[in-house]
């Protein structure tokens, strides 16, 4: 029986092929986008070997994601199915910044656009109370306030809706003594740390974003303090500076999101400050701006990749303390503050000074910021 050698066939129409074909080695197929299946959604640290363009199918929900940024540990997966919930770094928003609480704001919740510079506007939502000297954090769908005058409440409101703020839980530690606390967040939980009036506390608590619940005590800061600035990487929470009565601090504390554990002192800011509040982060760095004793306009930056001191990388347009901060994907924002209603913004891709890009509706202090994803 004669055989045809592969060197004898230069081309063959697919219409001439009949019958069962043998298995084909997938590695020999070209021109097909890499495809993955899994029972859950991808994560920011799901690092496929084929990089950008990889398609991920969730076999439980049927949702599909496409990888658009393959930076190791900082992946961005865009949901191309019928659902919502793109997967990206949780520390910044992509649509709007929200402001609630603070001295003169009353029950109003304001928002301003990340896409274009301009003044903040009334979101049409009601905070159901006046919340001063509280911490704030954001999930992908809601803004949260932790503690307000006289109560240890955890309250939330939904972004881009007319829904008013609602009570969803209570702080576990300190209760009415947790005024002047600070917040930060992982992708799944809000974190509340420090605070205290008249006595400062060092407690770190967390609460779930997926269910409404009370917080739980998961660790301690290295120093009891209030009015610190809060930051987050993908894996850790950070508490910078803060004050007792006296002293003020310049330390940067860090704790893991993966387990209940105490914070460790990993560096210092360039200034010893109180009344900072808020906090800004990019994927790679934390930023602490402003503060008092005396009022300052300094923007400090510290790395997440290594434990080290901060550097002075720019200035706000006005010295101020008791303000709010939030992050977009590309910029940091310092919002209002004692005796100021300006919204300052600076680039997260290059060091430099902030510019005044708008105003809040109220000249207020001690507001609470959240960022809409």
C-alpha cells in the first residue's frame, strides 16, 4: 500500500477532507485568542502566560472577561458578558469622587467627575444625618461612612443612584469613642482604624462589603492615634501620621489583608502631622497630603513594593488640614479642608504640584470621600 508523504502535499482544499480527523496538538494552532475556564471570576493577581487578550470564562455564572492589562499582580479584566464588575485595583475609582459629611455639609452627598475638571454637584442623595469626624471607604458599588457624632455606626450609600444612606452595622470597639477614625479598604472589606475622643485607640477593625454586618477587631496599630491618613495596596492597609494629644506622629504603619495581624512601622513621612485624614493611592504608591501643626501643603509619596520612608513630591495649592482625599486611576484629589472649598488634583504618573480644578458646594472640613468604580 503506497503512502503519501507530507512533502508531496503543497495544498489541500478543506472540502476534500472527510471522515474522522486525528487529535490536533493545541500548541500548533495559531490565530486563536488564548481561552481559560474557571468556576470563579479572575482576580487582579490572575496572571495568564498568554497576557493581554486572554479570555476567561466563569463556568458558574457564565460571565466572560478579557484581559486588557497584564501587569503582574495588577491585572485589569473587563467584563464583556451581560453582567457588571470589571476586575481592577480596588484603591481607586474610574467614574466619580463622592463627598459626604463634614462641618457645613449637613445631609448632602456631593460628587464630582474624574473625566473632566469642574465643581462638585449635589448627587441627589441624602446622608440621613450630619456625619462629622468619621472615616470613609469604598466598595465597587457603594460608599461607606464609619462612625459619626455620638454613635459607632457603619452606613453606606449606592453610587449613581437616588438611594439615601442606610445603617448597615456597628463598630465593635470604642463605640462612641471612635470619632476621628480613618478608613481604607481591600477588594472585599472596609477597614477602620484609630480614632478616639477623649482617649485615642489603636484598634484595626474590618467589615464585609458583600453582607451588611458589624465590624470585627483584627489587629492593632503601633501607636494609638486619630486623624491619620489611610491607604491601600492590593495586599496591605497603611496608616500614616496621626495625632495624640500630644504628640503628633510621622510613622507609616502597614498590615496585611490576608490575616488578622497587628501593624508594623515600615517608614516615616517627611513631616510630623495631625489632622490629615483621607488618603490617596496609585497601584504602586501611597500619597499623604496636607495636615496641620502647623498647616502644610506638602504632598508626600511612599512605595508599596518596599518598606521605606516617604519623599516630598509636590505641593497642594493651599496649606490645609481636616480635608478629604480620593484617587482616580490617573490622579490624586485633595478635597476642601479647614477654611477651603477647593478641589485640588495632581498626577499619579509623575511627581509635581497640584492644580485647583473645582470647588465643593460647601466650605467645610472633615468630610468623607469615596470613589465610584
